[in-house]
């Protein structure tokens, strides 16, 4: 299976610690998205990359959050000084920018973060 | 992106067709209807999308009304594994790489 891969699947951390999540998109996809999902809600957009360029950021992405995609392949999402309100599922998705499946986003299984 | 309205929950008997409605009365001419579903503790899964013609793939059929103000996702023979939250999303498909805006979706429960 060459779908979107996210690591780790689960992360438990103490308030104030930094955490980093990784996303490996589908190999031929040049667009990569991060979403956050809290219990009972649909996913909410955080940020988006086309190749290595971060082109859009949601107002949900506070200055404690930073995302990178240094070589246009995998991406990392870092949360500094975690707070209990950061507890959520963090989802990564990828898509093509051309071709028949253009703009169809394929999601990974997510990283579930629990901040104690 | 146009706002969508979906029922909060629906039940369906296993083996029967599941018909999930979605209202999108403010849809624009260049906006597509997308359906995703999310099985518990998994990421959303793309199902199907369409502009104005009915669409069918191996997972489901999408019926869009002639005025495009509503649509129905049809799972022809629902199984227990189809129990999930189903999201109807309206967005521009071409050009812009717009993010998906998820609502609350419909919780479909397939009953044995």
C-alpha cells in the first residue's frame, strides 16, 4: 500500500513539551495538507504545501505550530509548548495538481495527540 | 465554498441501499459536490465527486438534482463496514488547491 503514511499514530505528552509529527504523502502527489480534528467534529484545515512552498495557513495555526516540507516530499508538523487544548487527531492529506485525480485529497490515518 | 446541510444520523439495514441526502442550495456553477467518509479512528476516505451529471464508481453512486441544489449518495448494498460518518463537501475542483471544509456529516449506522 502506497497511501499517505503518518508517524507516530499516537503521542502522549506532558503540557509544555514539544512534539513533532511526520507525514509521508503519496509519492507522485505535490500537494500536502494538514488538518486537525477534535472529538465529534469534522477535520479543520491547518496548512497546505505545494511542493516545498507553504502557500496557505489557517488562523488556527498559532505561532506555537510550525510545518515544513523541506524537499517537497515528507512534511513535519511541530507543536511547541503543548497545551491541553492541542489534544486532537492531526491528519495529513495529499493530492495531485494535475491529471484525472486532480485535487482529490487522500488522507492518512492520523496522529492522535493527548496532552496531559 | 457553498454551505451544506446533512442529517445528523441515519440507520440502514445490512444489504439494503443506503441513501444519504445533502442540501447545497447556494452552490455555484463551478463548484463540485464531493463525498468523503470517516470510519471510526481512521482518516477520511474519498468516495466520489461530481459536477452536474450522475456519477458511479465501485464504491457508490452520486445523484445530483437538475438544479444542483441537492444530491444523494447511494451505497447500493450496505455492509457493516460502511458504518461511518459521511461528509458532503462543496468546493471548486479545478485550479485552486482549496482545502476541504468539513461540516458535521451524517453518522450512518448499518444494522445487522
